């Protein structure tokens, strides 16, 4: 039979209520007693009943994670980071996929908020006003989004774009295309601003192709427009767009990187398997998920100790050079398939 709280209390020489306090609010129990309880728990392989513990602490032991598209490898990596960190504290994670729909996102957030102790919202599409209102009602940590007064973990998108442009300029590229992602995406807006600033600083012609879905199909759709710009290199909003673009370029007989260099953002697993292997900016997706859970636990247990926003701790990306970027071709050596 599984051990009960009474078994733990008997072995530790304390009351069942003391065991409960030692496990749920350890700061209310002296160090020696906590140590005896911990030893008894380990020897008996005791696992507290989540529902019973919730009645004592007023917490569910659950957190919610809302992502725009769980099929996107970027968000799948964030999910892995969130779950790995939550598991260390015996916290269950409820994952919800909004399918890139702000209205769906709002409904899922309202439903989840009633069942969990807090929410991690990854790249949310809701307005800043709506997110601030949600944060007033429940514990919220944002990933890849900044909203004044709401705790958030962000990537340094501006620095990522500086790294991308510096790499291409070093290879001799002076005309560079930019394939943007969803117009409503916060990270897309910051990447666009960062790329424009970097291009101006280096006196490079930046040709903005337009906004496309952050998917393989979005990259395929963007490819012909990129070719029409006659740029010698292209930076894409994410790796999925870049991989779709590579496919269409291959179909048109355009050589990468001999005719056109392609650089993505994220460093998803498929990037190294693309043909040619994709140069990209690696973003620490799993680490972002882990930090978000650590921060959310702090909001739940010690809200006064968590800064309102973690902008100063933006996570930086890393340039990963593979085979899809190379020296800019000479005008005579460039090949453009009709």
C-alpha cells in the first residue's frame, strides 16, 4: 500500500499536520523537523495527494502554458523547457494551442485561469491592454512579448538582427531582402526595427518584401518576390519561412548560396537538416521556458520579490553559420531562373 501522511508523521516523530506544513509551507517549520520529515518522505517514497495539498495551500499545483502554434518547432522547444522546469517542483502543465487566433487565445486564457495557479503566455497575440488586465486577475509571465507592468521574458531581437546583418555584410552583401512574419507579432515588429537600424548603420539597402505566415508555406509563397528584388541575400522572420524559401528556390534552379544567401532565425532542429543546412540566429527557447516557470513560481509564492518586467535580462541569440550563406556573387556570375 502507498505510504500515507500518517506513516510519514509516525516515522518522523511528528504530527500529520506538521508533515503537511513541512511540505507545503516549509518556512513555518524549524530546520531539524523539516530534515526529519524529508528523510521519512524519502524512505517511504511518499507522494502527497495533489487534491489534498490544494485544500491546505489554496493552490492547484498546476500552471497553464498558452502558445500560438504547438506544431511550430520554436514553440515545441519552449514547451519542453516549461515542462522540464515544472517537473522539478511537481507542477503539472496544461498546454493550450491558440492556432494564431487572438479570439481563441482570449477564451483559452479565461478558461485556464480558473484551473491553474498561474499562466505562461508565449508570444501572445492579444492586445497589451487585454494582457495587462489578465495580469491583474491572475499570475502571468510572458515569453517573447513586452507589456508594461507585466512580468516578461524576452529575446533581444534587435541584437539578433545586428548579428544577421553583420554576417551578411562581411560576406560582401549590400542588397539584402527581409521577409517579415505576422504583422501583429511583437517579435516581428522588433526584428523589423532592429534590421532597419542595422541596415542604416552599415549603409546597406534593405528591401522589405512583406508579411508572411511563419510557416513553410509562407516561405514558399515569399520566394518569388524575394527573387524579383534582385537582392543577393535574404533574412527571414524564422527558420520555417527560410526552409520553405529554400524549397522554392531549388525548384526554380536558383543556387543557395551561390546565387542567393538565406539566413533564418530560431535554429529549430530542421535547420541543420535543410538542403543546404541553414545559417540562422539561435534563440535559447528551452531556457526561456525554464526561466518563465521559475519566475512564475516566484510570483505565486513571493510576488513582492519578482521585478515587474525582466527587460534588462533579455536573452541574446547566437549566430550559427552553416551552408546557406556565402560570399555575394558578382553581377555577371548571378543566375536567375525565370
